[in-house]
DNA sequence: GATAAGTGACGCAAGTACTC
DNA sequence: GAGTACTTGCGTCACTTATC
C-alpha cells in the first residue's frame, strides 16, 4: 500500500533528507513537498483523504510557531500532524503534543531514527523523543486556550499571527491583499472568539501559545 | 482634524441538514 | 436525488470611539 506524506519545510535539504530516510523503510512512499501553509492547504483541500501524515516545520516563513498546527488540525482533523524542528527543548515538544501534534521529530535525529519515528506515527502512535515526559505538564488553561485558538479560521489565525508581530491593520491588509475594513472585521471576530477586549490581549494570549517562532529561530 | 481601532450590518459563496 | 433552509466564513461598507 502506498503511503502519502505531505512535508511542510522550506529547506530543500531537509526535504531530501526525509525523502532519503523514509524511502529505506517505506519503499511505496509518495512525498509531497510544500514550502508554505497556503500550498499545503491547497494540496490537502484537494486530496486530504489521500494524505496519511503531515510533517510540519515550526519555522516556516509566513506562519509562526504553532499557528500552522492549529490551522492544519482544525481544517483537516482526519490527517495526523507531526512537528519536525531543529528545536528540541522539552517544553516545546510537550506543547506540540498537548496542542494536538501526533509526534515531534527533532532534526538532530539520525535518518534511521527519523524513519523509525515516522513509521510509529503512521501506525497511530504519539511519538516524541525520550526523556521529554507526557503532556501532563501543560497547564489545563493553556489547553483550553488552544481549543479557543482552534476555533479560529485559517484567515483569522493568519491575521492573529500578524497582530502578534505588531503589525497594523493597514499593514495586514496590504500583505493579505484585502481591504483594511475586512481586517478589522476579522479582528473583531478574533476578539469575540478568544473572549478578550483588545488586540493587545489577543496578542498576549497568542504569545502564550508560542505564535512567534520558538526561540526566535 | 488625522489616524487607527473596533462594531454592526449586509451580501455572497460553500457546506450541511432536513424534507419531499 | 432535488430543493430548501440554515450555518459559517469571507469581504465590504458605514459608523463610532480613542488617541495624538
């Protein structure tokens, strides 16, 4: 049976390494590489029922931290999402799992180890590096907050990440090629869904969920 | 007054549930 | 299966409020 994996990573070398690692243990493997969230969403919208796993890099351009995880999990709940990242501190790994990731694969792993991890995730296991601990150390308030974040649409999450970056409505409108009034409408919806009264409070909440690139890297 | 943030309302499109 | 109603998300407009 052919397994199909979508890789979201903007580094061709990483894509090539993953392709090499997986081809040794999964000969019938079809890998789809995406370099942006929009590209990934487009692919998944067309064939989400044919994708067995999403491997997502936390430091993709244009989408910060765990925001992409929320978007992909919310829009395509039937497709497991595993995080692949150069960052490997226990807190980040536990957060990823708590926020719904099916696994967390540090890029420092050897290719055989990566292949083993991905094989287990494909088998339905939650995989993370040893000595990290379970999701129990994540505060329940953060999990509840994550659920509220997940209620946001993809466009709303994009706008929220830009708010976290300190961008003005006008700047957000320019980057998304929509009217400033449209951005304001989305901001109002975001504030209502998150139960906050201002974009500053929304940004603070998003910061708690690491909507910036972890560690600034 | 200028600028930015925020709200409410509207139309449109897509998806879903229900009825026949 | 076809038609209808409802919900949700997106985009826009007009307007108010706050700040400088």
